[in-house]
C-alpha cells in the first residue's frame, strides 16, 4: 500500500508522458520506460518507482517544477514549451479541472496561497456553466469572499462539506445560492454560543482576512508572495499547441471574432494561436489587478500598509517587510 497524492501523481505522470511524446525526453532519460499515453504497464512501473524512490521515479517524484529545470539543464529540453504544458504553480501540481474557459477558476488556482488546488475557491461551475460572475469585479468579489470563508474552516477545525454539499431546500431561491448564507449565519451563531463572543457573518470574513494576509506576508518573507508567483502555465489559460486549437477550432474562432476583434478567416492556426494567447493572458492579468484591489493589495500583490493596519497585524517587523514592496 502506497501513500501517494493522486493529483500530483496523475499530473506529473501526464507531464512526463507528454514530454516523451514531444521528444523532449527519451528512453535514455526514462531508464527504458516507453512513456506514451495509454501505456498502462509503463505507467504502473513508474508509480512503483516513485513510491520506492528508485530509477526514473526519483525524478518524477520531485514534481513538475523540478523536472522542468532538470530536463532543460541536463537534457536540453525546451524550457518554454515545458513552462506552457507543465501544470504546476508555486511548485504544486494542478487539480484536475480544465480551466481554459473559466477565468474565475484560473484565478482560483493561480491566486491561491499554496498553489493550484480547489480548497480556496472552486468557481468553475458558477463561472463557466451558470455565468454568474461575468464582470471582473464579480469575479474579484468571489475570489475574495470564498477563500476567506474557507480559511475560517481551517481556523476552527471544521470540515467544509456540510456547508455547501448539504444545502437548505430553499437555498436556490436566495440572492447568492453559492454562499449558502443560511449555513454561514448558523456558523456565526454556533461560534457565538460556544465562545460567548457574539460575531456576525462579516466577522467571520474579517477573522480570516487577518490570517490570510499574514500568510501572504509570510510567503513574501520567504522570497515569494508577489505578482510573478501568481502566474500559471498557459495551458490553464488557453490552447498551447496547434492540435489543441484545432480540436475546438469553431469555438476559438468565434471567440477571436467576437471578443478579440480578430478575423480568423484565412489565418493560419499559428496566427490564431498567437492572437488568442495575447488576449487570454491579458485577461488573466486584468483579473489579478481586480482581485488585488478587492483584497487591499497593491499592483504587485502585496498587502498595503493601510490594509495591515486595518487588520491589526501591523507589528514592527511586518511593517518593515511590507514597506519594501510598496
């Protein structure tokens, strides 16, 4: 029996298989494993190697971020393409949701403090399917409220599932069904009853803000925690290869025409890829700006001095650090 994270295992295995099929690595690198997609025997052998810390499994077990660096420096693999297809951010492999058509979920993964997982904000359904947050401001509000509320569960040692997996019968008729506010109000009541300290639903968010912002500042102290570390691989944003584009060409062509103002007729797939990428990357940067503003952070993704004072975490050492990034 192995204790292996299924998400990092699956995403890292997919990465090395794609690198293998692209010719970025070969059997000399993999120790003889033919890591084509669909080769289940090789995939199982790689799993055993990772769990036992042996052969090529030692390399894959270090994760995508380290593999990209190693493959480029030691074997001459193209780092640029690996950066695009290597599904990791902040050193953590992506949870298995395709975020290309959900800008809000791109932010949910890219702006999460510990990397791309759905613990902070799972917004893909609300955004992509129901289109409940069409504006940047609405996306930013969701990417503020949900991470803060979800942080509160961790602070109190509570499971999130009873909050939104089991909802009141009339929840769908409320102004914001996704928040399940009847349950949020109950959490405030329970906390008040247990501690003797009366709080409101707004207090729940402010409690979490103190911790969330302090965590961001701690990341800053460790050499991270700025805008550049909120980047995500382009595959999380749009199609990387011509094959990816052509698999949904009708959809992408329509977006180019209606959203970008780029006429795809007569253009090569390469030209269309470039135009779509420029647009989608710009949209993600705009989302960062909107979320930072909502959270009380500056353009570089660092809490402002005003914000840390408002939260009461403006200790001398915190102020000294944050001042350097204002």
